[in-house]
């Protein structure tokens, strides 16, 4: 299994998930500077020529949410998602795709200073997105309750960039507590060290 990766990018979330799973994988560094990654070889892996991307034998997957879905199904024994048939699995998928579809849209709204009518924007508004997350995390320590899951890898990664790294949004005590719990995981610490030192 190969993770096409670059430091300080969305690749961190997949790196962290792979550490949670505990499977063998190889990191392939992608040099994003000066368009060096625009090669036919990398285009064949991910036509968008972005990271992260994953190659597993004949399988080639891009887009973080799709990579997460693939890995969750590939490694059910890791216990990072509710079992098939568990009613909580619906909420699991909802939150997994919420993180990519809504948090990243909210970050774009904030960065570009673009405000769409809430009825027109799929994410409603940046404020609504972060209020919904805060509401859930005020009720449970992790997104699905008391148990850490792959959704927390995705969500905590996004909150890390939105609040800590880019300081685009004010933190809240509930976010601070959640991020502290997620960052305390040895798997996150290993992934962050790999991300920082290549």
C-alpha cells in the first residue's frame, strides 16, 4: 500500500488513519513545488494531481473521504467504524462526509470572504457548520459518543487546520478539549512526527 503524500497538507489525515489501522504502508513524497508533481505517472494515480492519494495493488483512490471509506472497508478489524448493520453507521457516514463537504467549504468562505445565502450554500454558513460541531461535541466526547472512530480523525484534522494552524476560526472550550483528546493519541503523535520530519 502506497500513500502519496506531502507535508503539511490534507495528507496528514490519511497518514493518521493508517497509523490508527496499524497496517504496513509506504509513503511516497510528492513534490508540490513548481508543478513537479504534474507528471503522467502521478496523473494516473490521481487525475486531479493532488494529495493525498492511495494505491493498494490495482486500487487507486483519491479524495480524503473516499480514501477513508476504502480503508474502513479494507480493515474492518481496526474497529474504526460501527459494524455494518449498526444503526450508528448512518451517522458515521454522515459525519465523515460532513467534515469534507462542510468544514472545508466553511474555510473557503472565510478565506475568500465570500458569503452566499444560507439557502443556496450546501453548508449553510461557516457559523452554522461550527455551531453544529460544537453542539455534538458538547453532548459526547467524540463525534459518535464515547468511542473514537475514523470520523474523529477526519474531523479533528479539519479543526486542527481551521483553528490551530491557520487560525481562521476562534476556538471554543469544547473544541480545545476535543483536539487535546485527539492529539493525545499515540497514533496522532506518530503521524504528526512523520508529517513534520518527512
